[in-house]
């Protein structure tokens, strides 16, 4: 059965990956000083961070209009797709999944499955890539979902941010009260907890120490899992630091595949410039 793969712009896939895998990417709106921009369409990542430094008000994000999503799904049905798997950023940080789930069973001629990635960024992009690969092979939709569930279960990630101001003001940090009093003195390490909420994991006194702590967490995971890992270094307009961190990690783990990705406008709105993260998952390229 012909299956279409849809995701949103916080997957941060490359244009080449999107085109070669026939993935439909829905842009998420980001609002700066009252003006709405579609991520990756009306504003580039570089332009966003430039405007973030000079914006008069705290940027915010929104959801794609539901009417546009209905039209997209209907169009895919007209193209002959029998299934649509729509993979989106965590329902704990956006209402998009909940909104789209209300459309399941309502689009004539197609079986719509809305999938909660339970996070976002490049790791969600991996889910879209794997779903697209299996869709090309005409895999059963239940097998695709099972594969996504398995990949998602291997995800882990830790973010180092300069401060929590953006997340606190945006209401995306579930345990903010424990950290607010020392915002200016620490470099918080964030992660997703078991409920898939963004939480402040630890207080660390410097960026260098915070990154070292994240490396230690990775080392523990590397030793404990019984499958090969791959890692992703993710940066918020700080590619130089990301490359340097990857080079340092490659010295310690020569056989470890390490990708570099970025936080685009929507996620950068909440994490702020210069945030950096290390994420890892099973090496899905090894069968």
C-alpha cells in the first residue's frame, strides 16, 4: 500500500534528504516582533538568530493552520496514497500532535496516522527518513510504526544552554522553579524526562564542565547498550563549537558515526543562541 511520509520543519533534514526520500515537510511558524515567518521558507536559520539578538519582544511559535493540514492530507489522498504517517514534534512541547490527531479517520480515501516523535530536532528527522525508506519498499504501515517505536526507544539527548530565560518565558520547562533563582550563575543541562517533557537535569558552573558532564553521560550509555550507537552534535548558530566537539569525540570514539545538526528558528526560540547538545541513538544504518 502506498504510504506518504509527512513531518514538520523541526526535523532539520537537508533539502537533499527531503527530496530524495519524498518527504513532505510542513513549516512551523515563528513570530518575531508580531510578524509570522514560516521556518525554512520565509526565514533562514542565520536570519533568525540575527533578528533574535535585536528583537523588541520575546519570539514565539505557533502551529500550522489546521485547514492547510487538511488540504495537504486531501491532496496526498488524491495523489493515490492509501496511508499517511505524519511525524511531529513532542506533544509535551507543542499542541500540533493533538490538533492533527483530531483529523485521524476524517480524511476521505486515506488512512492517516499521526505519530508523536516525543522529541524533535534531527532525531525526529531520523524517524522520517526511516519511515520513508520503508515506505519506498512498500512495507506494511504497522511494520513502519513498529520500527519507529523501536528507534524512538533508543533516543537520548542532553542540551547545554547559556541560561533558561527563553524556556522559562516560553513555558516549555516543566521544573523551571528549581532553577530560576540561579539563572545567571549556571549553565543548565536539559533533557527529556520519562514523560517526554523538557526538564533541567543538572546545574553546572561552566559550559566546558557542562559539556564534559554530557560526555560522561554518553560514555555510560555507550558501555551499557548492546547495540551500535551513532551520535549527533547539535548547535544553535555555533557550528565552530559543534565541529570542535565532534573532533574531540572522534578522538575518543574513532568508530562512532557522529553527525552535526542545528537548532533552527522554532527550537532556537526556546533554547536561545549558542545552545549545544549531544544526542544519540542506535546506528539505524547497520542492519
